[in-house]
């Protein structure tokens, strides 16, 4: 009798966890589809005159990243492989990782990943609304989000990633402002729905973006308290995709520019596209 009751309880628990995981998968698909719908249907094409009045390093950035005549798509979907660090600079604790992402700045993003080491597997997704990760596909190990702190932190991430992978989303406009920082550094500030994020972009003489650096609202600290902290990364291995010149290799992490810098996100993009009719 006891064994039967325990078996029934275990079955109900596993069924409940499976249903919750399936609900997460459905939510991931819904948000991905909603983000793709933000793609311009008949976008303008890039004209270098669009950036004539920008600070010189910002102008060089656009002239490098967007080929003249390119349709200005602002939503990208891509796949990546690499390493995801679960530790810190002294003990990185890297896991092999693969992920799919849809990026639609300034509206949002979704990053769905699978990481593994030996038999251990972690999977889940990260968006401006939530962070949800599972161990072995059944045990929830992180569920957070739905707060102003989470939204502000996520906004910093995907504004910076727009510099990497969707430069058309950062062309000058009512909610996008560029300013000069140094001879090879420009600062872009993006505003959306009450959120604002500035990102510094360092470019080479030909305009290739080399690194990004910004203050991110983050609780990645021993106190687990949200505060402004340096974040950034390095960009390399550029390739032209549908008229955009984009980095295929990115290394990024917390405390960028300090001795505590830890590149917990080290990826190679294996496929990238700009979905459109």
C-alpha cells in the first residue's frame, strides 16, 4: 500500500513538472513569434547620408556594419555554440552550450539555451520578462523575473547585443541618440517604455566595432543586490550576412575593464538570419 501511494505521488510530481516545462516551451514559442512580427515589412534601404551628422566613430560604425542599399531589418534570429560560465574569474565552471536567440531591440529578446557537462544538463530561457532554467529538463533551478530590476537588467543586455547583431535598430531616430566619447568611441543611448540604456562602442579606423562597454543594472555581485556595474565584451570574426557585417565570435561578461572581468559568455554564431516575407 505504501509503495503504491509513493509511486502515485512520484508520478503526480513528475507529471506536474513535465506540464510546467511544456508550458515554458509554449511561452518561449509565443514570445519568439511575437518578436519576429516586429520586423519591418517594407524597410528603407541604407543610405550613407542617414549617418552623415553622427559623431565620426558612430558614422564609421554604420558604414562598416551596413552595406549601402541593404534593407534595414531590425529583427534577427540566430544560433550559437560556445561556453557559459557558472562561476567566477577564479573558478569559471564553464559548461558547453548551444542556444537559439531572437533579438528585436528595443522591444525585447528571447535566448533559449542548453548547456551540459557530462551527464548534467541545464536548459531554459532568458527574456525581458523572465529567467527560467531547468536541471535535466525536469527540476526548476532558477525562476525569476516580472520585476522592474529584471526588466532593466535585460534591457541593458539586448541594447548591447543590438550593437553586435542588429545595427539597423540603432540608426538615429527619436529614441536613439549618439554622442562622441573619444576619437574611436561613440555612445549610443536607446530609450523604450520608460527604460534607458547607454552603450559605448569602440571602433577601429575602418569602423569595425571592437568592443562594447556599459554600466548594466545587475545583481551579479556577492551581495546579490541590484546596482550599476561595468559590463562588456569583445567582438571578432566578422562576416557579411544579407548586407550586414556582423561578429561571429563574442566574449562578454561582468566587471568589464577591471581585474574582476569574467567572460562568462563565449560564443560563436553558427547561423544568423533576418526573417521577412
